[in-house]
């Protein structure tokens, strides 16, 4: 579904992604761990076609994000939620959710709204459809952000530290929703600092270090002494995070 092949990305003289390979198959939940500055967000931005690659290739269902003609198809398949709540402040929760289905997918407004309301209900916000972002808590805004991504019926979700700006209570509100989505078989690529949560919901964990994908292992193996923990950098990272 998602294929990242030997991707290199540099900003000026600084190499940020150095030959990254990653494959995500339907139904998988893959968590990306790594220290701050290791290149996680850049990788997500590359997958979304927001950064020009210096080398390598990224495809979503065989659509190449580097080709302008294929990027729109690739993007339609990826639903992204970012760390900072990037909802439109002048639109209600429901309007934020229905904008792209109506404008991009050309869905009839009434249909898009009915689906948007159903999504809001799923994340416990059925009664906040008409609230503006400023009237919502951080956790509620992120849940709206997840609904907005899901409204496009993406093949998979890309989540970049969606809880890192939230306090613990709001974090668990959002993680509960993600756990539910994972259980329902939603494919997800999950950049996170929530290691215990990643351990619970992921099929696989990859570890990025200074732009190099050091480890890509099934979750159980990642946390095993003879698996991920055998990598000193992984062991060090995990001991610091707990
Ligand atoms: P992470 O998400 O893992 O914290 P990022 O992908 O945000 O890491 O950043 C990786 C590195 O790339 C950092 O050193 C960061 O300063 C650098 N970087 C990211 N975006 C840019 C940019 N637009 N211009 C220059 N450097 C950037
Ligand atoms: Mg980041």
C-alpha cells in the first residue's frame, strides 16, 4: 500500500533522511519511533508529497508522489493528522470535516454532512458538530482532526505525534480512538512518543536515528533483548523515554 524506497532528503548540506526503506501493508499498524530531530516528520511530509526527494521513490498504491499527475491520487489515499491542530479556525467542526469531501471528492453536501456527523459521534463528539475549534479542547480538536482525515475514506492514516501537545487526560481520549480504529483494522503509520501505547497497538515498530532507519521489527521482537534492544541506540532511547 505504502512503499518508501531508498529515500534521501537533505536541507542544504544537512542530510535528514538517508536511504530510508519502509513498506506498509493493508491492515498493519506501524509505529515510527526516534529522538526529536531524527527525521520522522520529514518522512511524513515526504510521503504526503510536501517535500521534494533528493533520491528514491515513494508510492501509495503504486501512485508516485514525486509525479505531479499522480500526487493527487496518492494524497487521496493518505489521511494525515498532524501534531498541531491545523483545523480551519473560521469553520465549525463539521465544516472542517466536510470541506474536502465536498470540494475534492465532489460529494453531495447532505451526504458528506451525514457522514461527518456519524464520524463525530464515533469519536464522542456528536454534540459538538457546530462548535468552532476555539470552543473545543485540544483533545477534542485532535479528534475532529482524525474525523477530517477519515472523512476522505483514506486507505490508511498517517499520524504525526498527534498527542504530544496534549495533557495526559486528553492524550488518553485520543489514544482510545486510535486503539479503536486499530482494532477495526484501520491501517496506520503512527509517529509517537507514546511507547507503551505503540507497543499495544502496533504490528511493527521502526526506529529512525539521524535519518537512518536502524530497526524495523515486529513489535514483540522490537522490545526483545535479542531484537531491537540489542541495538544500543534503541536501548538508550527506550530507557530515556520510560
Ligand atoms: P522529527 O520529526 O523526528 O523531530 P524532523 O523531521 O522535524 O524530525 O527534522 C529532522 C531534521 O531536519 C532536523 O534537524 C530539522 O531541523 C531539519 N529540518 C526539518 N525541516 C527543515 C526545513 N524545512 N529546513 C531545514 N531543516 C529542516
Ligand atoms: Mg516531528
